[in-house]
């Protein structure tokens, strides 16, 4: 699942939430996996965005594979931290808070939550 290429970004704002709860979710099921680029890995921007968290939720709901990608510049830092300072990774994950996630339109956030 690559949101930028699969969803028409110009039409997306006009689609009602029912479409996102059905067609969108079934598209993720059909593709079978979601990739998410987490950058910077210590405070990943996608995990602060309501729609990205919705995509992650849909991925889990339909049983699709979820894979994390890191930019090459971040990979070595992540591996080093993973092997020597794991508490820092746990701290980064503990910062995920769906209620504080942002959406371009307030009504989108309300629908997602």
C-alpha cells in the first residue's frame, strides 16, 4: 500500500468517511501490505498524523502485513540505538498518542477517532 500513488490526492478530500471505512480498507486488504516510512525514527512524523494512524489501523484490521522503512541516513542510528540504547526506542514508541494526532481538517480527526 503506497498512499501517495494509490489514492488520488486531489479527490481524497471529497470522499466521505464511509468510503475510507470500506473501499479504502478493502484496498489495503487486496494489496496485502502497508509500508510506512518513519522519519525521523526518534519522532516519526507519520505517527503524529491522524490519517497515517488510520492507515495503520486499517492494516491491522484487515490482517495485512505492516513494514517499516527508514531513510538510509537514519538506518545506522536506529541499529546502533537498537543494540545499545533500547530504552530510547521504547521512549520513541511511547510518544505515539492518537488523540494528539493532527489532521488537515478537524472533522477528519473527529471521524478517525
